[in-house]
C-alpha cells in the first residue's frame, strides 16, 4: 500500500460541464471545481506554494508560527497546511465571515483573532492591518501576506494555469474569474494570454472598487457587501489588469440567487463567488447580445470553493428572507 502526503493531494481538480446552464446561455460552460482540494478551496494551491517557498528559503522552521489575515478560504488553507506540517498558525478574520469558516480554522487547531468588518483599508481594525501588527509583535513568525506577496500570483501562473490549460488549452473563448487578491485572475490570465487569444472576464461585487478603477483609473469609497472572497476596498499590488479584458460587477442578491439556481439545475453546490461569476457571465453575455453574437463557444468558470461553506447563509432560506432576497 502507498500513502500520499496530504499536500500532494492539492491540485488536479476536474473541469466539469454544466449542461443546463450551457443550454440556457447558448455556449458550453465548464466549472473548474476547486472545492475538491483537501482544504476545500483554490487557496490551498497558493498557500502550499508560499509556505514551501518559505521553508526552502529558511524563513520557516519547526518553531515558526504562520500568520495570515483572511476572509476565510486562505485561513482554512493556512490552518490545514500548518497542521499537516506540525506548525502553529494564527489567523485574523473579519466578522462577516461565515460561521463554518471560523469553525474550520479552529478545528485545525489554529488561533483565530476576530476583528470588525471594515471597508476602510486605513482602519486599524481592518483585518490585514491587525495581521500586520501581530507579525510585528510576534517573534519567529512567517507572514503569508496574500495581498502583497507576488508568490500568490506565481503559484497560479506556475501551477493552476498550466493545469487548466492542459484541460482546455487552445479551445476556450472566455475565462471567468472572480477577483479578490487578484492572484488567480492575474496568474491564470497571464498563462493563457501568453498562449491563446481569449477573453478574461473579471468578476467583482457591488461595493468593491475594482470595476470603477478598471474603467476610469480612479475610484470612490468602498461599501460593505456580503459575498465572500471577491471585490476589494484597495488595489492589491499583485493584481495586474493587463490580463483582464473586462469586469462585471454583481450584486449580493444576484450572486446568491445564481449560485442557488446552479445547485438545482446542474447539481453544482458552489460558493457565493461562483454565484457572482455565473450572474456576471449572464450580465456580460446580455450586453454582448448573447454568446453566439460575441463568438463565445466554450467558457470556463473558475469555481474557488463549495457551497457547503455557506449553508448558514446563501443556502439558508431564512437567512435569504432576512436579507429580503427570497
Ligand atoms: C470564495 C473565493 N472566491 C474567489 C476568491 C478570489 O481569488 P483571488 O484572491 O485569487 O483573486 C477568493 C479569495 O479569497 C475566495 O475566497
């Protein structure tokens, strides 16, 4: 019998066809199911890459504490990978994060520091600022720093991009990717655009500054929204807009309703940001006069995580009614 290392099970996720959604939108649509990573999201890939790089560079030893600020998925990946490597982890999370995500991080034995949900990146309580203070005051710690660390983008350029390309290389017309740190859109977008002519559609949320910044070069203030993982209140230095052709900004309501519908029509129970991607794709195709008019025959949607992480929110009818969305 051969055992594998937990970290070796990260990646090689399937690209799954959604026949009903494809028929509805008039093009073939596949979802890259990143919830099939062991930490249940795409973030396993970049956290593994960053931590292994830290070990190689001698920045992480047996007594190192791994620190990160995260709205959830990165936190789970850091906590899981730290536990698998016998390391300690300390995670800062904003309180908007779903209960399931907080409990997951604690289940891996990581220390959780909760902070208020802020839309002002200059607020001392803004979760990356809290993480930064912890890093400054904790001896022998390693800061993953997904917003600033170019190794986030490198991981997707070196690993996710080639993997997805070999699954669909040369044959897709549109790649739909939610933009949070921008690591996946920039890394995968760059890998594809160096090889093929295709469009990359970035997905953003109402309340985030990305879309306005992308089209005008400046932006107003951010507002709080409920979708987790995408949209930002500042422009992370690792995001590179040259690999994104267009942005669609999607409301919380449209994101969650699209995610709920996809579970029923195609058996794909995916996270809120995948709902945003589906709703954003619909908005985009409507503006273009439909998939055929735009020349989109094959579309791939990157799906970062599972709906199981949001059973108490977007997949809970009472919660949806409280928001006025059902
Ligand atoms: C659920 C979810 N979707 C999308 C993203 C965006 O990915 P990226 O940070 O690579 O832009 C994240 C990142 O945290 C996420 O957690």
